């Protein structure tokens, strides 16, 4: 999606990160979920009315039913939970949080999904689904943008070839990026305040320390290492594996009308 | 209708917004794709309204897109936010205003979660100290930048050069408003009008002479869905949701879409281009699309800013039909020029949707 970022090259052979599904989680999935504040906030007492599913943009197109997911969590069945964490299902949500507004019991199925996704990544179960494996692309691109530039989106890394919907105007913008941003009054890669300014190194260093202390670096290294090992297994370079994950779409498996 | 009852209900959806002195933080998406909007916002607030909006060079992303793409833990996102609050505190400000709806949702979620779980706030305080040697104070007031424009919408109307009115017929323009999911779907009390009667954009449209369209999929998501757009394989989700909205609004023949969130105008603009090129269908008249603008761009148009200073040339859907309807004067030849008229070439004309 975005250009190659040197920052990650050094992490690819990190042998200290476990790839395999970690046994410490087996049989304790519900217990681990309860540690997540999004579960504490997002799941009080679901009465299975299904309003979340009715309003859900993902449920209209994907084989996705947030009510059923909340049911599985409420049942506390470890085998069912394990299957859920290994499935594509939890990755269909767009986190628009439309479900939150409509739930008559003030639950937040969208937050439950976020907690499930985190646990799926921690356990390594996410590597067993096509949509779960996409976390490699997201983690690699978004975290590198944050750590290298201080932004989630950085226009020099937003390539037209990977975003053709950016249109003929987007292509023109990218071909004239500095001139267009100068015309618009941006401070692209400049010093001082302003749009798209270069974030001072001191601030980038602080973001890196925040990542290290709060668990983002550990998660990032795990996901990148998991992908590296999977690429090896498939006889692919990391770059080719990245492209495969970014573009693979077995839509008949995912879509309601598939 | 019992008016007092209605007023009582409506009172729950109002916010008191401080008049002045804000610590301003930018949006990753808005500054990348609609940079003229942030420039215009600061020009309106500072120079047209005479307000104090301060920006620190040291502020960064809030991490919201990574958080909602499940790429960083909640604690990481909260500590980045705590660092932003520390910068506000160090700069001597108490009112915090952000330029992004995803950020607004993340800030609100963070403050609400800390309120409910003080031990988590204490943990984040420690994380911030350990990582940055900083201490934060929570904002006395948290606003989204559109809240400010809403608050001063009548003052902007007083300074306006144009109205959201068809200059030839005198009829109000028909406007679709799209407030963006994370403005008030998660925490309805934090947005003007809540999730049931969202008024932040309605108030602007009505104050500037337009007429808001009510259509069935008015509250439907634009289709961003974070990972559902950022991963190429998932983009069918994104365009399908946008398509659903356009099919629903089409019979009402909108002249304009006004948006709150920085991502929504990108999707509502670019997916129209893709739908047109894939199917031949356009949602405006005579082969044009429906312009999807940011609220800053709409405010700038009514105040008489040059459309190319606002950045309307960065949209794929042609803006000219709207400018003509409003009677706005513009130089068509200047549309794609750089500073001092530098020739930057022109974008290629798509096959099915008109560019100018």
C-alpha cells in the first residue's frame, strides 16, 4: 500500500518473538477478554434483540452478524471463542460504531470486536484467516507512518498505483505533490507549525518510547515476525507476501451474495 | 405538539462552546487530502472572527486510524492522546479542538473511559511520565472544529458574500449533510443534536440559505471502515456503502453534499468517480457528479474565498456546476495552476464523469 520503510527491515528476523499460538491463552480466552476495558465498557447484558445486526453496514454485505458474536462471548464457551478468533468473521466490522447508538442496553458490539481482534493477534489465531492475516499490512504501514512521520497518513506514501480510486485528479496531485501543497498553503516537510509539517525528531522519539512502553512495539514485532515466517513457509519474499495479503480476496467466502 | 416538551428534549442535545482560546490539532486525512480546509478554518477563526487558535509544532497524529485498524493497543492510543493534552497544558490552554472526527471519537472515548475507570487514567499518566516525562491536564472543553463553525454560523452568514441559493431561480440549494459516524454515534451527548437530531451541519446549511434533504440512508456510514478501505482486497465494502447512500439520495437531486469528517468527502467524491467509470452512472445532472465538500470549503465559498484557494481543484467531482448555481465568479484557467501561475498540467479527463 505504501512505500517500503527501512524501519521495519531490522525487525523482520526478530527470533525472540513467538509465532505459534500461545498455549498460555488456551482455556483462558474469556478471562483474557475480561481484562480489556473495551469489554468492560462494551458488554454489559445483551438481550439478543439483533438491532446491532439490523443497523450494521458490514452485515448487509458480509456474512456477518454482530449479535451472534456477542452471543458467543456471553456463552463463555472456550472452544467457540477459539473458533471465532481464528475466523474471518471478526475482521468484517468497519468500526463505524452505528451499533452503539442503537443498542437498547447500552452495549457496544464494535468495542467487543476490537477486544476480540486484539486477543486474536495476541494468541496468533489471526494468522489462520485471510482477513486476519491482513493485519500485517495495516500494522506495517500505519505504525511506520506514525513512527517515521508522526502521522497515520503521509501523502508521499499514498501511492496512486495502490489507490487508483484516487482518480485522475489524485494522479495529478501525486505527480505535482510539492507544488499542489505549496499552492494550498501546506507546510509539507517544513519546520514549525502548519499542515503536514515535519514532526520534530524529539516528538518522534517520544512516540517511539510510547510504543515501547505501552505494548505497540511488541505487537508490531509479533505481527511482522508472524508474517515473515508465513512468507518463508509459502516460499515468498516478504514483499511478495505483503502484496498477496493486500490483494487476496476470496469474495465468495465472505459475501452474503457470494 | 407540546412545545415545552420538545424544548426540554432538545436541551439535552445542546452544547455550550467556549467563545475563544483553543489549542488546535490537525487531522492526518484532512491535511493530506483537503489541506485548504484547515488553512481556511484557521483564517476564518483567526482573521475573520478574531479568535485565538494556537497550534503547537510538536503535536502529532492522535493514532486514531491505527487504533481503529486494530494496529496499536488502546493504551498506546490513550498515551498519545495524553501527550497531546500535555502539550495543550504546557501551552497554557484549556480548550481543545481537533480537526478530525475519528480523533474527536478517540478523545471522547478516552475521557469517558478514564472517567469510568480512574485506575486506567492513573496507568496512562504513569506511561506518559515514563515515556515522555510529561504530565497532562484534561481539557476543560473538547470540541470538533465544526462545532466552532456551527457556533459562529450566523456571524459567518453576516460576513457572507454568497448564499446557498440558486442565483438564477432564487431557490435554496438542496443539500445532503453527512456528519460522520464517530461524531456522535458513540457518545451522542457530545455532538450538537446527538445521534438522533444531528444539527452541526444542518445549522450551517440553514444559516447560509440552503435546504437540507432528508433521505432514507441519511445516517448510513460513508463506507470508510478503516481496514475495509486501507486494504485493497476489502474495498468492495467501502464502495458498496457509498453506492447505497448515493442510490438513496439520488431521487432528491442534491446540489451539494456537506461533510463533517475528513474521510467522508474523500470517499463520497472518489467512489462517485469509480461508480461512473465502472457503470457509466453519474449522480449529478448532464454527466456531472454531486460535489462532496468539507464544511470549511462550504463556509469559505459563502464568505467569498477563491475556490482554488480553498482547494476545490483537489476534488475529482467537478465543482463548477455548484459555483455557477451560486453565482460565484472564478477563473477556470487558474484551476490547476501552482503558485504564481506555475503550469502543473491538468488531470486526464475521465470517460464518464465530467471534470470541469
